[in-house]
C-alpha cells in the first residue's frame, strides 16, 4: 500500500487504501475543518508526542449499536445505588485532561497531547465535541468525550478514578443517543471494557456504509446539557 502524506488542502485518500493496521495518512493539522472532514469519512487522528499527525481507519471497526447495550447485573446494582451522578457537557476540558493524564496499561505516555486537547476543546466550543461526566459530590470521578456528526457519536477516550464511573457515563450516553435516534457509537478499536457493554467489530466497509447514511441526519450541535 502507498504511504499518503497530507497537503494543505483538506482531502483524504480513500479509507480502503489504509495499511493493514489501519494507518492511512500522515501530516496535516488538527483544525476543526480537517477533523470534521476526517470523521465524516471514517478517519480519526491518533499519534504520540513528537510525531506528526497520524490518521487511521482500521478494519474491522469496533462499534456499539445503542439497542445492543448490555448492562451486567452488578452494574445495574451500582447504578441503582445512585452514588454517581452524570452530566453532559459540564466539564469538557477537565474530562479530556483527565483522559490524557490517566496511566494506560502497556503505554508509557499518552496520545492525548496538549495539541489534541486544544483541538477538541475548539470542536467542543463549536458544538461538535461532547463530554459526559460522572461525579461523586463535587468531585469528577469519571467520564468520556467524543465527536458527534449526524447519527453517529465517535467515542475518543474515557477515564475512571473509581470503579464503574466511566461505564456509568457511557450507559447514560447510550440512553441519551438511543432516545434521539442515533445509529451507532464508534469505539474505533476493540477493548474488553467496551466489549462487555455490547460493542462488537464490524467490517470497515459496513461501517462506512452506515456512516454515510447516518450523516444525512441533522447533527445535534450545541451543549447537550440543554438537549
């Protein structure tokens, strides 16, 4: 497969030109226009500090269909206790910073660099990126963030300072999206954490087809705490 280097013009190669591990292109910037163009084509950035921006479109794609959400008995009991409350779009910068600072098994650093945080905060201010927060009292104990376009929510990262806090945020997000007719949540790559909640791999071609249909829906922009 050829190796694509992006130019100033906001254009991406076809996703089926990605390398087997999913790498599609290198370079470009993290402007809101380029990020939104990438997500609309099933592409996302993922790179480490000191590297140029790397753009990915893996095959298969790990997704969660809202109607396939699975909540374990123990998680239902946790939610029933009401010890954690969730909010939407109340602390986006804090959530993305926490996602970037949490240690990850097998990772020496973080891909959520300061540059990435600034880029997604811009998307949040434009109404395209959203966060779900989990709280105990006034303490932020978990959450997630991602990008919304049409009927798809592109999940980027999540964190938990206490057990089940990020799961509580994700469950409330799925219920929110299901009520509003969203088609799927893009989880990008497979994890056991998300798999336990019902996420599963689908072929990239199927993902791109669903995405194209979902983009016909109006994007729910603005602060989701008022939606």
